[in-house]
């Protein structure tokens, strides 16, 4: 009895210890719920209902810019995914980089619903999704020099000449990306369209120190995005690069340069249109 009374109160009694072990074993035996796309695991795992979150950003400011600290409840590096689709890349980044905050946007409500549902199921608190165009987001809602990373994967090339004006990556857009990023911030971009890639090679280095990448990203050897997975399965070449903000270029200079550069009027090659239907 003296021995029992002398034990630390933090040590569990035998019945309590057995109960804890039982709970631990039950948790370990419970199978992980993993999704797959085209055989490739979707990042993270689906959690129980009690651990899920709400990641939809349904109301955007009408007059003010986004306040990252208010949105996420802390100060952390901010990552944007423009045209995020079903959220594959951004959810993976939020899952593995809990010390970063993430915002994904797309103009299609249906893909944002898919992305939001998956982020909710994974219990993520460092990610939000919203329905808005990339250009409007950067021009109206993002504070200058407030973002650490901007990701742009497979922007729509628009094959019909009548829709060329809808192409996202213009010199004016690149000036907005440059304005939004912190000093040393990174701009990740990727496409499987050779015409788009040639145009990007021409204009992106005006605003960023560009480093082209032949190999897949290390975190996504089979594809960071749904589109990349499809392209690689079809044997298409995927063009990748990361750019760092040119420190010798201020906002006014970037705007002036943008006015002097050519618009994206390249030939997108209609034969590649089938891939868009699959996506």
C-alpha cells in the first residue's frame, strides 16, 4: 500500500492503462481513408466527421483588401494557387506545410466545391478556397508584397481566336504577380501547351529570374495537379519553371514594362484540345 501511495499521480492505474492501450490499438487498426485519381493518391487522408473543418471563403471584401492575419488567425507565409481546380496541389501543400497558409481560387464554382469538400474532409485549418478570377484577386484583393508563393498550373490556352483575349497570362497579369509577392517571393508555373510555353519564356523573365525545370516537382513525381497527371499519362511534355521576383524592378517600372510587351496571341494548337475535355 505504501508503494501504491508513493507512485506519481501522473502514472495510470492498471485498468486505466489497459483502457488507454485499447484505444490506441483501435486507432492504429482503423484503416486510413485515402482517395486516388487515376491511381495516384490524393494528398492527405479523410478524417472522421468530428475532425473536419470549413474551408470555403464565401464572402470576399467588396472594398478592402484581404487581411491574411484575420483570415487565418495568425501570421504565416501565404501561398496562392490561381486556377486551383480540384485543389490537388494546394491541399497537399497545406497538409505537409502546416506552417504556411493557403488560398486557392478558380472561376468555376463546381471545382471549388470539390476542393472545399476535400480540404474539409482532411481537417485542414490553413487553407481557404474562393470563387473568383485570378486577375481580379491580385488586382483588387491582394495587398502588395504580402504573398510568399504564387502557383499557376496549366492556364487555359483558349484555342479559338475569338477567345484569345481571355488568356490569363498577359504582361499586365505578370506585373500584378510581381506586385503581390514579397521580396524573394516565388512564382511557380507550368503548362503542357508548347505555344503557351514559348510565350512564357519570352515575357516572364522580364519580371522574374526564371529557372526552368525539366524533371517533375519532387513532391509530385506523377503530377502535382490532375491536369499534369493526365498529360503525363498521355506522354505529353510538361513545361515547368519557378521565378523569383526581380528586386531591381519596382511596381511603377513593372507597369511601364507591361505596356510595352506583346499580348499572348500565340497558336495554341487545336489538336491539344482533347486533353481539356478529359480534365
